[in-house]
């Protein structure tokens, strides 16, 4: 085995899935066979996520690649400290140590020479001898050095398990000095505690440590992981048979008889709850389940054993009880408004007038309808009635973008549900069952986005007698989070439902609106010719395969739309895609569009984190709720600043600047293209949607309907009529395992 030591100069390629890397390093001495003293060495192999400036000791062998020439194929990699003054200057100036940039690195090395690293580690108080370093900065540098040293010790252990440097930092931040002990003694704990460390990473470590494949901890962790995967797909619970099948598939060759005991242990630990859900024999969505063992038949109903994670069971039971109390609370806070007194705008339709009277006469009601049917007009009229009677009310939506739209449409203040409830990361929700909101009416817009957990937090903050109106389009995709609250409420019959059907905006000539309703009625949308110069707002660019579709998307976003209509490619055009993978999927389209719309430049800082390149000006999206930062799943922003010294990025979310440590960047993805699901509750001036037969698994009517109704002024489909036809004709709404409709119906 050959040995190669030196500093990383450039990362040519890094695969976050398996760590395979191609890097260029500057050897400490003449080590490249047949090369000049100053030649860089090309290194290939599975490596941790590295940064330029890091110093490595590699073992492996030199090989001549037929295309790329001489390469060092590495077997092992150890991150070490440089021994020369030049190496120390490069190492400290690379940005690896938080708080030290190139200029400060120069001053530190000039002051201490080849003792610089020893001083930082053993005598950090001597940093005060360096010009412009005060006590506070000296302490922060010492702390950053110690953290990096601890992470390096963890990395020695984790590298063989393909764990990236950024995840190692997260592990250290979570467990501190106990990190190695936790990882070695209970690796599955990481999957519970740390975002980004999944079951498969923990399992790989556990198996290499010699943990038996049928160890109780492994089986319990597998069950929880499989249950969480179903929750991530929108289910509230998992049928026991389905959960067992998914767990066995995940864990491999284990005895199925071990699962019931593991489930019992999880129940004893209050981590899961099992309930029996009555399922009607005629319910086709459960036909496969009804043939499974363990399902009993009682009085013409199947009793389906359902496994819940505890928060979801408590939320489903809580929402059931809360809505039952709200809907039955008469007299209510609006009972003193007799129907004859209610002033209704004569320009409203009978449907809209009925919706307003229902919202006032019933403590709990639902208003639904497609785009252009006048939901906002009815809502404004309702607000006028409530204000004229001097009653209090609040307007809220699940997301910030939806709340902003609601406020603009009504001319009244609206907020996210979290802000309405006064959420803070340390104290939780200010308003709850013990401290309810003091309002007479609550209107929740975009209620199709309301997931079960958030609904539970919201409804328990409402006093009996307060009126609740859910407003939304039930034909859109359900919430990103678990549950299907709006559809379940309507199906249960617990609340009167007004469905608006008259299309006001169709008369304006908008093809977006008319085609949305055509799709919802099972009809193929109509397209005009591409060369028509009318006020057409709906186009189809033909593409038969994924590569062709991706090329069209790039062309129309970067060139054709800005040239013909004047829209900004980044700020006003949003690409939506049904799937993540493939040439016309979210991931590949983001790479294409980033390269075209925000290419690399010597004038633009960029940083590779978690296998993604973030560059100044990039359009990014938050992928999980982060209550500390007050940003939520689906929020879209722009990269304003990258600080290689402080190891931070600043993102602008609609005028609000939010700072991210680099270790938090796994919450962010590029957002030139996003999934249709992530776009719920948002509207964009222009939507571009690739739709091809390769997306077959996701071609559904409600997905196509949701996508095109995100467009305000222009909608462009890229694909073929066959794929569109498949989507329009597929009206099978993906059923989510939820017992809310049954539980609510039982209360009526």
C-alpha cells in the first residue's frame, strides 16, 4: 500500500449517497510518480465529505486510468493536522475552523509560526497576542477548535460507515462528549434524535458493531422506522399486517414471530398505540386488508388492528372530541345574529349567501369550491357581516404564503396558524385548551393543507361557542403532513358543507380556470396554438420522453417565457414536477436550472453541503418545520449571503432574513423546481409543469388539478397528451389510513 499526505485543493466530485469522491490534493512533498514537484494528485475513492484546506493521510495505490490518467485509488483516509508553516496557513485559512478566515489565519501563523496549531489547542489564551483578537474572539476560536477536534475523533469511527462530516457534527452537537459512547452503545438512538440520521445509517453502524440481526433494539427500531415512513406518506396509522410486511422487508431475514413481542414492548414504552378500527365490508380501499389474518368480523364490519405513533393517536382522538364539542355548542357567540338581520350583498349568488348564513348559524361549517367560484368574495362578505355586528374574528392559513394571499385578498390581517397560536420554540403554543383564543369566529383558509397534528393544536385553542369555518378546495391534493382533515370532516357529516359551483372567472377568458374545471370533471384540457398572440394563458409544449421534456423546461424557463411575456425566470416562474427522480424530475431539473440561471462565478461565493451546492442568489426551499427559525416546510427563499468564516448562510424568506449554520443546510434544497405537493397553498405568476408517461405512478387528476391551479397568469405544460389523458382519467384519490371520518361520524 502506498501513502499520500497533503491538503485538499479542490473537490471535483462527491456522491452523498455512498461518499465516492474525486479530489485534487497538494502533496506535502514530491509524491506523484513521474510528475513535477508542484503537481497536484488526483485521488478517487469513498471519502468523507471534505473541504478545500483539509489535510489528509491516505493509503491506497497508484493506478493509470485509460481516460483520466494517473490516479491515487484510496483505501483509507485519515484527517490530520499539517506540519509545515505553509500547510498551517492553508489549513487555517480554508474556513474549516469557525471564526478563522484567510486574513486572521495569516496573522496567527505570522505570530506563532509552526507552533500555531499547538497554541490554539493547548494555549488558546495566547491568541490575545495576535493583533485584533480580543477575549471573546479568542474564546470562540478555542471552542470551535475543540468542537472540530471532537468531531474528528467521531469521524475516525464513522468514516467506515459512510457518515458525512456534516452528520458527524450534528451527532456531536446532540450528544457532546458522549457522542462516541452513544453511537457505539445504542446507534438506533440517533435515528430517533437527529434529523438526517435515518434507520439505515444507524443500522449499518449497529450491524458492523456486531449487533445481532434479530436483536430486540433492531426490531423495535425497524417497526418505528417503517411506521414513520408510512406517516411521511400521509397515513395517520398503519394496519398491523401492512406494518409487519414493511418491517420484515426492511429488516431482512428475521422470524416474523418476533414482531408481536416487539410491538408489545413499544406499547409498554408508550411509543405506539393499537386500536381496532371498524371497516365496512363494502369499502374497496380496505379489500386487501380484509383478507389479512388478525382482522375479525363483527356485525358485518371488519375490525382492523391499527398501529399509531402516540402523538397521532392523541391528535386523532383530540380532534374528534374538539370538533364534537364545537359543533354542538349552541347557543354560540354568533347566536344573537338572527338570519333575517344578516345583511347580504345582493350581488352574491344564492350559493354564496347560503355559505354566509351557514357560517353564522352553525358553530362549525365548511366552504369549498374550485378556482374562480367566489370563495374569497363570500369570505369578504362574511367578514363585513361580522364586523358590522362588532364581533371578533381571526383569519389564518397553514403556511406563510397562504396567509399572505389571504390577507391580500380580504384586505384584513391574516396569519399562519402557528403565529395565531403564539408559538415559540421554548414555550410551545401560548394559546391552548387552558388559555384559549378569545374570538367569536375563526376562518381557516387553504384547509386542504391542514394536517392532523396542526389541526389538533388549533382546535383545542378554541372555546366552545366560537364559530369555526374551514375554507378550501377539497379536490386538491391532501396535506403534506399526515392526515386528510378537510376530506375526513366532509365525509363524516359532522358539519354542513357549502360547495360553490358557479365559475365567475371563466367569463374573463382565463384558460387556466376553465381547464382546471375541465380536468376536475374528467375532461381533457384545451390548448391553443403556440404561435397565437392572443391573451392565451395556457400552453402545451410537446415532449415524448424525459430528456426532451427537461430540455423544453430549461428553454421555456430561461428564454421563451422571459422573452415573450417578460416574467423573471427566478422570481416569477416556478417549475413543478410530479416526481423527484429521472431527467424530468425535481432533482435533475434543479441542477439544470441552477447551471443556467445562477452559474458559478469567481464573484459568487458557493458552498457544497450535504452533497448540494448552494450559491449566492440561489432559490431554495425549507423542507421541514423549524420552529427555532420560524420557517416551515415549503417556504421558498433566496440565498443572500454565505459566510465561510462564521460557517453560516443567510436566506431571505419574503423579506425576512434567516441565518442557517452550515450543519442545518440539510433542511434546504434548491427550489427552481419543486414537487407539486410542496407547492400547495402557494400561487405563482407562472407555472411550468413537465408531464410525461414516465411519471406514470404519479399521474393523478388531483395532482394535475392542484398543479395548474397554482398558476395565476400563465401555465405551461411540457409533455404529451397521452400522459395528460392518463392523469385526467385517474381519479383514484390515494387513500390515507385515517380513522378521523369514522370517529367524527360516531359523534353525530
